[in-house]
């Protein structure tokens, strides 16, 4: 069976001028570029309006006024690129997330202007308070009325697998494809089922191969498109597989075709399917968790800016190579993302990993050495107190990670997981979890996995707060780190 590789969005360097290259990197697609340009125009107009209202109508003609504009524009561009604010899939974020991210960008600009105004005194720079009052609601309005409204025609985001290649599977795939930001990866065929003509997505094999498909590609949800009793045993096996992997699945709500009758609760079966997931649904607590992630990460990045600058300076002065180490990790439902860390090893550390495999001190697919020779002197200090992990706060703001959750694994580690261990991919990965406060590298791989399952099965927002409080002394003392 030939399976397509997971869809990973990669940026390729755009051709043209430096300005076009910069805009192409920050905003991919015509709608995103238009939104970026209009945001910058609104930002400039807000600066002018704040200048006029504060009694400095010629601010922009003065050297410090020009510097203020450049500072504001530069801060918006850099922060937008770091948070992937204009990415093609950004419009698929929940509205509260989008509004919060826009607010973070506004506050980043306001912070930089306030610092500049403090350093220069009450000079020609516009008063920050007036700028905030003008620009913040304008930026939110632009985001909602332009980018989100016009990006609904963007590329699909969530990958869906349809189990069933008959008439019902065909109709289900067509219905899914009509909905915003859903992509049908393909179909799995029941053993006694005939394929019902051309369909959305290829037939990847039989239902018995569901295990292999879920291991090889990120799947957000599995639709079991059959009501036939002849498929009962195969459907039951597919359900067990989804439960073991922690992948959400949907079952048909009706055994019979309805013409005029309608369900009393239309929201529960809006697409004709009842949806299930392996984790308990707690929408209010999940919303609080995401709000907490956004606010805490944004504030932490702002407060810890001096520490981040010192760490970056120490890395640059003591070893050659980039400041940040970007590594592909596996996130929610198996989607890959680029995790950020301060570089704590020499530049050819990945190439040396194979030669050090015999020194691995952890069982299972994970690789860890207490006194890893690849780690630099500064890197050892950063690791001991988890300072190297702080750039992952950017991943949290982006939505790749959460403050609390299972640590994101490497793709080659996930490839060696047993089926039940893959269930840790059913929640968003995090900076800290039960493992971090229970011994970290002193625990076996099997104990680590069981602790992650315990977290997933018993999760509450209150438990997240408790884990954060338990993490603080562990980080300050460096207990269990290597």
C-alpha cells in the first residue's frame, strides 16, 4: 500500500526584490499580503492621528518621528512573522484566539513606542495612550472584517479520513469538501464494498489498514461512512483503532434515509454524524486553558525579555552557530511543527547523534545522555534551569503548543510508538507536564508514557494550574535536568 506523505507547509524563498521577499515570508497569498499592507497603512494613520491630537502635527517630519514610525512598523512586521499572524491557515483559528493574537501585536508596538518615549522624554513621538486608543480597535476591526472574512476561501487545514468508499462514503466526502478548511485525505474501503465512482481523495486501501494510515499521516478525524450491518465487525475494529490512537471519529446519526423529519437538536448532528473523541469534552475549561496560554505566554515573553537577551548574548559570544535551534516535532493529531529552543549544543550535534547511540541512558525511542558531550558550557547552564525552553513561549502563542501538556516528540520517536502510546498526540503538546515534576530524566520511557496518559485521562484546568506551581521549584533548582 502506498500512502501519501503528511502535508507540511514549507516556505520557499520568493523571487523578486528584498521587500517582496520580506512580504512573501510574512504573508503568503494575495489576501494575506493585502491584509498586511492595510494593517501597516492603518498603523501609520494611527500614528499621524495620535501625533496631531497630542499637539505634534509635524511629528513625522522630524528625525525622531521618523524613527518612531520605523520602530512601530518594524515591531509589527517582526512580531507578525514570529507569531505567523498572516499564515494561510490563520483564519481557521477561533475568533477569540485571533483577537487575542492581534491584541498581542498591538501591545508589542505600544511597548516599543513607550520604551522609546521613556528613553527620549516627552518628545516628538506620539503619545502612546492616544495611539493605543486609536489603533487597537482599528486593528481588531481590520482582522475581523477583512482577513477572516476573505480568507474563508483559503486552503484546507484539517485532514479528514473517510472509512467507506461506497455511495455513503462518496456523499460524505462531498459534504466535507464543501465545508471551510477541511481536506479529505482519502478513503478506506470495506472488504465487500464497491467503489462508487470518482471521489474526493484516493482509495488508500482496506479498512484493515487503518492502523497503518493513522501511523503514516496526520488525521484530525475519521468518518465511518456506513450503516450496513454487514460492516458491523469492520466498523467495530475501526472504532477500537481510533480509540487506541486517540483520534476523533464520527458515526452516522441515522440508520435510515430521512426526507421530511428533522432531529430536535440539530446542532448535535448538523452534518448527519455523531462525533466522538477519546478525551472528555470540556469546552469551557478548554477555552480558559487557551486564554491562559495566550495571556501568560505574551506577558512572560515581555517580562523575560532581558533574560532572553542575556541568554542570546551568552550563546553568541561562546560558540559559533545560530541563536535558535529549530527542530521538527509532532503536535496535535500528528501534525508536524517547528519547535523553537535556544541552541545549547555545537552546530553538528545532529550528525554526532548516531555515534553516541550506545551511550543512551533512556529506554524506548527517546535519546538522552546525562553528560552529553555535544552540549556547550553555556548550554549546560541553560538546560539545567530550562532557560533554553523559553523560546517555546512563541510556539504557545502560535497555537502549536500549550503551557501544560505532553512534551512534543520527534517524528522518528513517534514512528516507534506502540498504538496506545500515540494517544498522547490527541492533545496539544506543552512546556511542562506530570513527567517534568516527577523526576524528568530519572524516569523510564514506559513510566513517562503512563504519566502522559494519566494527564490526558484526568485533565482539568485546575490540574494545569497545580502542575505549573509544581514546575516552578523544579525549574529553579534544576532537579532532574541533564
